[in-house]
C-alpha cells in the first residue's frame, strides 16, 4: 500500500507539471498572461522549436537543390545559364597598351601550354582571358594574331584530367564565341573536335561542359566549316555522341541563315537520312527534328529525301510533325490528301442539290488551281467565294466549267439557296435532255 501511495503521488506531480507547461505554452499564444517562471521554463522549449524549424528549412532547401540538379541531367551537370553567369565572374583588369596585352597573353600561353603547372594557376590563366575580353581586348589589332597562338593551349586544357580546368576552358571558349562571333572562326574550327571527345565522358561536369560549349559556338559563330565536323560525328560509335550531334544539327538549322548552309546541302541531307535510320530511338527523334529544320531551308531537297524513305519512316516523320504542331508544310504528295480531307468540312457539301454539288466541284477546282501557284501552301476549307471567283477568272477555264461560273460568282452566304435561284435558259438547255 505504501509503495502504491508513493507511485500515485509521483504520477500526480508529473501530471501537474505537464499541465503547468501546457498552460504556459498557451499563454505564449495570448490565451492567458505568462509569469516570469513560465518565461524561464519556456525559453529552452522555444529554442528547440526554432531548431526544428531551421532543420525543416534546410531539408526543404536541399530538396529544391536536388530537384534543380535532377533537371540538369544529374548531379554535377552544368547548363548555359551557369556558363553565362561565369562569363563575368572574373577579376577586373585594365589594358594600357597593345604591348601590355601582348605580354599578358604570352604569360597565359606559357602557363596553359605546360600541364605541369599547378591546376589552380591554369584556372586563373583561363579566367584572365575572360578578364581581357571584358576589358576590351578584341579592340586591339594584335589580339586575333595572339589568339591563334592559343589554340594548342585550349586543346591541352580541354583534355585535362582536372574537371575544374576543363570547365573553365569550355566557359572561356563559349565566352570567346559569344563576344567575337564569326571572328572566332579559326579557334572554333580548331577546338571543336577536341570538345566532342568530352561528350561521352562519365563525369557529368566534363560531358555537359563540352555540350554547352558546342551549343554556344553554334549559336554565335556561324561558319560553314563547322558543318562537316558535326555531321562526321553523327555516325560515331558512341550513342551519346550521336544523340548530341543531331541535337547540335537541329540547333544549327534553327539558328543559321540559309546562305551559310548552301555549301553542304548534300551532306546535311545524307546525314539526316542516316539519322532517321539510326539504331537508337532518341537519335531518330532528333534526326526527325533535323528533317523539318532542313525542310524550312531547302524544301525541294527535303521532299526529294522524303520520297526516298520507306513508308514506315515517312509515317514517322508525319506523326512527328503532328505531335510537334509545326507550321512546316507537308510534302507535295501529302498535301493533296490533306486538302481532300479538309474539303469534307466545307459548307458547300452541307446542301446536296444538283446545282450545289456542281458549285462545290467548281470551287474545288478553283481552289486546286490556286494552290498550285504556291508550292508550299496548304489548301484551306474556309475559302471566300469572291476571292475564289477572282482567282478563277485569272486562270483560263475549260469549256466544260462554263456552266458553273455564274454560281461561283455569287456573293457570300447566297449559296445556301442555290436551288431556289432562277436559272438562265442557256444553262437549262445545256443540262436538260430533249424528250
């Protein structure tokens, strides 16, 4: 009994203390005033709550960070936004003369040409090039002459085993292309094959740095000599390289002007055809994108390529066009089927009177004659009757189409009551059979 009473007393004391703490916590919310003792007892509890909230914030931020990294093709990957931010993240320097610029570039070349130098020194030298660009190095005449002497140093940096050196080299190359444009032609042509070797690298930071560098060069340096370098890698044994190369080719066909592509029409067509037949499904998808980009520049050559494909590959191209909602026109052979499908929705087919059916045939003939004038325009189902009549008047009509010319010239909206319109005796005599 004594042991029971002791246990009961202890439980009552614990219950009272817990109730007191609960009341004090309620007083913090404003339900009842708090005392000095409750404030002192509450301070550790509030600090614990703050720690818990801070932990929750850290977890949330880490979750967001993991999501953003997952969106960048995995941990360690970089994108164009990272490169653009790094363009200006360099020390500020001043160029006092062309001699000063020459000495700075010679020091940079000396460091980058020797891989025995500390990797941090090489990273600093690569950043120094970007600092010189921001300081206006491209305005000096001797800059491009010394820039050519850096080709070997750039290649050595892009082959480095240190991922940080490779990343800084790719950022510097992208910055040179974005600032110099087509004046970076020699450097881009020299470094491009070396950058392609980074794409199949298992280290994400190296592989994606090479990809972003190529994209920036394609966007800003439009020289035709880069096309054979890209197309030759489209037949690489590496699946990753083939996928990326068709992505690059699609970007090139979107960004470049037609006159920059005219020298390599046959090479582009042959490469796209091989990509459509590629063993990898993702490479085939990218190649189909390239086809429609090629079609926007060279429609005749693209249609010729289309007709050399097997029907299954032709259907794949058409399904890709429909899924992407592209505005590119269909090949000539498929426009006739699409126009006949669209003609089913014409208002003229709603009323099937003898004259109405003849009028629909006449408008169909006139729409076909109009569509033949533009080789890349689709037929439309909402043709204005007056516009069709004016277009038909410019085209020599056949003798058999003469009875339907008066119906085609009616104002819009009057074709619904064609059956009640008075007829001329000439068309009636031409249609009516004598007993």
